[in-house]
C-alpha cells in the first residue's frame, strides 16, 4: 500500500514538474508608468497560474542590454521569452536568436519592425495603434469644432507606436471634417513627463500659440499641463489629449486639466502576452497579431476607467 501511495505521489510530482514553465521577460524600461502597469499585470496573472515562473529584467532603455538579456534567457533554457522592445527596429536580430534556439518569443506592446515576417512560434500582443491616435485626434477635432491650431508631442522616434500615433494625427487632420486644424509644431519629448514640460516651456517661451496639445502618451501630456499651468494659462482654453489612461492621467481629467485620453489595457496586454507564450510552449496555435482594443476616455465616462485602474 505504501508503495502505491509513494508511486502516486512521485507520479504527481513528475507531472507537476513536466508542466512547470519559466518565462523570461525583458521590459524596455521599469521606470515608466504604463509599462509598470503592464509588467505588474503580467506578474499578477502569473501568480494565479500553477507552475509558471517569470524572470523579469529591466533593459533600462538600452538595446544592447536587452539583446544580452535575451541571450541569457536562451542560455538559461527558459521555455519562452516575452520582449517589450527598447527599439522596434532592432527586433529582427532578437527574433533570429529565439528562432535558432527554438524558444517561443512574444513581443508585447511595441510593434516589432518584422511583425509581418515573424518566424514560427513568435507573435505580437498589443493594441492596434491605428486606433489610438485616431480616437484621440477625432475627439480633439470634435472639441475644436474642426478648426484651430495644434501641436504634437511625439514619443521616441525609434518607436513604432510614436510614429504610428503621429501618422494617425495627420491622417485625421487631413479629413474633410478636420482639415480646418493646422499643426503648427511637432517635436519629440521621448514619452517623458519632464521632457514634455520642458518642450512646452520652450514653445511658450518662443511665443508659439495653439488651441490644442495632441500628445502620443499621457506622461508628455501631463508634463505639458504642468508647464501650461506654471505659465498661467487658462486650461479651459486649451484642449490637451494623451493616450494610455494611466492613473495620473485620469486624475488630471477629473481635475479638469486633461480633456482626452485613450485607454490602453496594459494589464490586458501583459496577460495576453503570457497566455500566448504559454500556448506556444504547449504547441498550440496563436495568431501572429493579437490585439487588445483601445477605448476613448473623456470626462463623460472617466469614472468607468478609474474603476478599471
């Protein structure tokens, strides 16, 4: 009888071990509000899964460091890799490393340059950037009544999301109902709040006038708001828009300073990336592009999104 019990226990242990998975995660930057929510969402979800361990690393916005992390994951024999790319133009080499090692690779949030030619057992999980800047700018256009002047704050130019969101702005402004809006300036503030504040201060100091600030993300929009308020500008006379619907952004909206943002489900992307990685480990099929929908956030529905955060 004891032998039977021991045998059953051993079998159970071996079965559990066989289903244990280690996933290496390389995040572009820990010190970023949105990416922190994404990372926490992934880690919280992993805790609900039996036998799943995450090894999470901070690439500190360094492409070489991120590639080294991927190489280390491969050397350590992880079952899958999730990458939030520092530079979306540098992903081809990362894909090659993982493919040669036959380890599944998931890109999350930032679209890799090789998204349309990803090797087998590789995929991309994010939100469709064609929706983000489009939703944002259409609402700005509505608030301006289809005419006025605007400035664009762009994210890192090496990042596909920054390029796509900026293109979305121009595409919307080119439509019949919004062509009365003129873009008077556009510059990068690298996704950062402090750089957004500095850029806005420089624009104001130069005497630049505008009716709206269309930012690629909330952090830069908040920086712009801080600079506008420091300069004594009436926030009721300037439309400020961002993307991500972070907690700070929602608070700014409730305070009457931020007019538009777009909810990007960071935790949902993290969960989706981990789900996709685990499916590939098990040999299951995964779509090459897995999209988590964007949603427009305005003062009219902001309370719904405060609850989500």
